[in-house]
């Protein structure tokens, strides 16, 4: 009897851990993506890579009627996610307007039961 209870308890704990895994996608629909800051180097030379860097900050999601529906922060790797109702949205990384770095909005369509993937870039203004 004690062994059965212990086995059931262990199974419950393992199920709960699996259900809360950070790799599990959020339920519903929405948008998820990554924001990078680029260019990362003033001059890129062949053989001397200069990869874009993750950008940390806030991503704003605006419905097509102009209503701000969400603001989410990126993680340290520049990733973000937001659960949204199906429809059209403009998604932008918030920066200081009219001065580098600048983010440019991208329009996305969110379909029911799916997450739209998106890559945003923040331009530092160096060339």
C-alpha cells in the first residue's frame, strides 16, 4: 500500500514538472520572436564576423485600430512572447523616437490557435 502511494505521488510530481517545462509553448494564439540590435560593429570585414546582439527592452503590440494591446519585455537573449486574440497587429521594439537606436514596426497576422514568429531589429545607426 505504501509503495503504491509513493509511486502515485512520484508520478504526480513528474507530470507536474513536465507540464511546467519552460520549453512548453504558451496556450492559445499570439506572437513570439526575437529582437536584435544591429549592426553590432561599425565595419564588417570578411573573415571577421560581427554577429548581431540580442536587444533587451520592451516590445509594444498595437492593434490595427491603434489600440496598444500589450507591452512585453524581452529576456536576456532578446526573446519575447505575447498571447493575443486572432487579428492584425503592429509589433515594435520601443526605443527613443527619432534618435538611434530605432525600432521599426512590423505588421503580423495572428491566426486562431497559432503563434506567429517574428524577428525585429533595432538599428543603432552606425554604418
